[in-house]
C-alpha cells in the first residue's frame, strides 16, 4: 500500500489550495478505512484537517470547517483536499493518511501515511 | 470540542532510561487514543491505538495506558532510535492531535 500527495507547492493568498492523494495497493472503496488529511506547519505539531470514508460523509476539524472540502474519486482511486481563502498560516507540509475504522468514525489509528508535500502560501 | 494536552513538552533522557509521557483529554474519551512517533523530516509512525494496543512491528518497550481523560506512553528502556517527538491523537469522531512531546538526549 502506498499513498502519494500531489499538487502545487505555491499558492497565492486568498486562493484555493488543492491537493490529491493517490492510493495504490488497495481500493479506496474498501469500507474498513477512512482517508484523511493532516498538516504540519514549519517547526510545529500535527494538525488534523479532516477525513472521509467511501460510504460516509466527511468530517472536518472545527477550526477549519468552513473552508475545507474532502472528496473521493473512485475512478482514479484518489481523494482530494480543497482549502479555500488560504493565508500564510496555511503554509505547511500536508500529509494524507489511512485510518483503520473500528466503527463509524472510530479509528484504530492512522497506519499508512504519504511522504508529505510542502505547500507555501505567498504572493 | 475535545482538546488534548501533553506533558511535558520537552523531555531530556539518557539511553536506558524509563520515560513516561502524559496526554490529558478535556473530557472523557474512553480508550479512543493513539500515540505516534515522528523523527525530524520523517512521516509520523503509529505506535499505539486503543490507548494500550501495540501496533504491529512496534517494539515491546513501548506501552500505553489509561482511559477516560488521563493517558500515558511509556518507553521502558530508551534506545538511541527513540529520540523523537511523540503525539497523542483522539480516535473518535474528531481526530485531534495533542501538541507533542519532544524527547531528546541528555
């Protein structure tokens, strides 16, 4: 199983950040998993952004809720992140990761991560 | 929203030491807690889920405990490769991370 983030490394303030996570080795439609996004600003800790399962609705961190959209593209075995109206505070390494579902919205951890992609917000 | 805090923020220890890192939840979360290790420039690694279940492949010197609002990660005998930053994560509904504990060599 591999996960790989892709997208622009530079985004202008007020624009929309769009990233894609390509999943190989397992079908994204498998019901046992959640597919999530996490970010890490330079020199800081991990921040959970949101997650989605194939069969359920996405859930988002309350602090980012109004500007975040996570969706799944089953035809490409990918899921994506859109973050609108970005500012310099959104500069970070963005990771996609797989969460193992025990029940609906309950995980046994996030066990597989992409390598991360650096996104800089600057004009 | 449930908030996670960790203590200490920084910890200096020596190879062979036993260390414990604490994670506190702002309200009870049962045993829905995980622990991760992250080394500089590397991807986070899942160590423990369900508060105390060791992820496959993780050395047995790592152990987790607690339930409700108080949780711990213990490393029984520090090895050189264990010096890293450790994060706890809530594993029910909103998968918030704690702020991290940096463990470095004394």
